[in-house]
C-alpha cells in the first residue's frame, strides 16, 4: 500500500511538472527576462518545492538524515541531467554550446558544498537558537550569489527566444505556474511520509533512502521540465534549471536546520552525506571544466564531460549503498 501511495504521488509530480517549462518560458518572455535567468530562478522556485516540503516534514518527524539526504541526492540527480540533456538534444557536446554564465552558479555551489563538508566533520559550536551559524552562512551565500547572478544577467544582452506573449497569455501562464506549484507541494508531502515508512520497512536507513528514492522522486519536476525546455529548443533554460535547482537545494540546507528543532543539523546527521557532497563537488567541477575548455569531442553524440558526469553519478550511489549497508 505504501508503494502505491509513493507511485501515485510521483505520478502527480510528473504530470504537474510537464507543464511548468512552457509557462515559465511565457512568464520570462513577458517580463523581458532571458532563458538563463528564468531557468536559474523561476523554474527552480517551483520545482524545488518538493524538497522544501520534505525538509519541513522530515524536521517535524525528527529524521534530519532524510532531509539532508534528499537535498544532496536531488543535487546529484539534477547534475546528472546534464548528460541526459546532452543525449536528448543529440547535436554533439552540449557544454561546448552552452552559455559560460552557468559557471557562476556552479562555482557558488562548490563554495557552499565545501563549507557544508567542513561543517559535518567539525560543526561550529555557535548557534542562533537551535540553528547553526554554518547553515546561516550557507543562506547568506545563496542570497549574495543570487544577487551576483542577477547582476550578470543585467550586464549582458537578453538571450530570450521569440516574441513576448500577450498580457492574457502571461496571466494564464502565471496562474498555471502557481496552481501546478501547489499540486507539487501536496504530492511532496505524501512522498516524504511514504519514503520515511519505506526506510523503516526496508532497513536501508534514512540517509540512503533520502539520497536515492526520495531524491529521485522530488527531482522528477526538474527532469520533466528540463526535457520540456530541451524540446522547446531552450537549452540554456534547461541548463539554468539544472544548476539553479541544485543551487537552490543547497540553500534549503538552512531550512532543513530551521525545521529540525532538536539540534543543529550538521551535528545530527550521518557522515555518509560526505560521500554525496564529494561527488556533487566533483561533478560540478567537471561541468565547470566543460564550460571553460569547451571541447567538441563526443562519443555517440555525448560530450566527454557528460560521460564523466554519468559515470560519477553511478559511482556515487555505489559508494553510498556500501557505506549505509556494510559500514
């Protein structure tokens, strides 16, 4: 029964997510924003709602590993979408043709992940209430980084595609965007409860279930909307969604700490999360390398960087499974 609840909730997220990309594109076009800005801010705002809901739910039921595992696992899944985009668009190495402005978001992710890795090993004994200063620093870095991203967007020519939709089309897209976001939130609550029950029944642990099963489910909106953006021909919106959603997931670490009131988050979670953090850093670094080096080389229409990302993603879960089950 619990698996049926889980499957239904996942299906609802897929159906809602399929409509987000088109609506986001209309909204960004009407407001005069480019596809990168829409991908970094607008799409992640809705598609990261399941992660926010799971943070809240996991905090209220006292399972911080489920919350952090979901956020880090979602980032792993999001970054693996780079290889998926490369395969779907089928025109050779993707990062060769991508806008280099994605490097800014990726670099900010590496900075935040480095702080989080140090904090899990040695949590700072300084708190604001029950919230650690380290997670507050992550929030401040996200806000400052978002400002820098917005400045980089204003300092360059708009990369929007096509003409601006009419006012009625804009309001219709905005309404659908909000309604679909609410639907995703409701489905995310059910997913969290189901994942927690599955973790108990299978005895795999909240860290692994959060990083794999729950993360995959809450990443379904990113997968669907990214695929939709690729089909619309908005490759930079697709990549912006990948990096933007991952960036926003890292910011949600602060809210995971806020919702978990029993102790500071980093002092209460498993060391196994260091595996996820290390691989997210490595994969992000590979993407940055691809955006800078910009090689045309590919194998079966997949760029070499995309192949490395896919292999690192698989290796990450092999390590996670070994740590949780055998150590």
